C-alpha cells in the first residue's frame, strides 16, 4: 500500500488528472441554475473518466462545490431474502463461479448478476444547489437505448424540481426519476463499433 502511494506521488497522478482539459460547458453548468439552460449546455457533450476527475477537482477549487459518491444496488425482488454468495461471477463461457455459502441455484445467481440494478452517482453540492451525474451498469454495458449502446451518464440537478434527499431515496429503491439528459461516456465500458471502426 505504501509503495503504491509513493509511486502515485512520484508520477504526480492527481496533479495530472486535475490539469486535464474539460469542455467549458461543464464549468459554465456549475454557475447555471435554470433547468432549460443546463439541458442546453449539456446537449451533445461527452466526457471520459479523466475529465470527470478534473471536473470534480475544478468544481471544488474554482466553484466551491463538495463531492459525494453513492452506489446503489437493487436485486430482483424474488431474490432479496435469499442467502447470497460472497463472490459470484459469470465466465465468458457462461459458466457460473460461486465462492461462499448460498441457497441460490446457478440459474438464480445468473439472474441476480444479470438483472440487478446498480447505480453509481456523483454529486456536486454547494448549499442548496446540487448537480448529479449518474450511470447504471446497463448504461455502461450498452444495454440502454442510446446511440446503439453508447455508454453514457444521466444528469439531474436541483433545477429539476426534486430534492436531493428524494432523488437519493428514489435511487435506493431503484425507481429513480428519469431524465432525458445523456452525456456520452468515452473510453470506458462497452463502446459501440461505429462504421469508421469497421473499415
């Protein structure tokens, strides 16, 4: 662990991430309080993991926002009371590997992995203002109906007339308020093969 910290420090890992250029619209967004303007600013934008880290840093250093990250997971209802294994995996050959005691069948383990709803939410907060960029395992895996499976973030904010607490509760239950704002996530997940890639 200490070696890893030393290597990260030596490579100036976080400083490099902080200096990553991001589209100006993301920074303008942080000072915009009207939903209509926020949607307009984000139209057609994309972001990659390094730019997301840079946005988090700049939101604090230049705009005074605090950062929080949440992970929510909801299993199929018929499996919630079952004893889950410590680790479960589906191999490329579609075989199930299980570590730990469970009362689930292999088919139920597959269902648990394939049908669970997982949400990763990044919140930027400043007083009563907040912005949330969130992604689901389905959107990372290209299973949502967006640009032939392009991984993407969803966006919502305090301007969408929902409180932060209510939105968090909706994600906890798996029935979150939908949003039509999509920000393509590049360099991560199952990127679709475009016509130019096929040439």
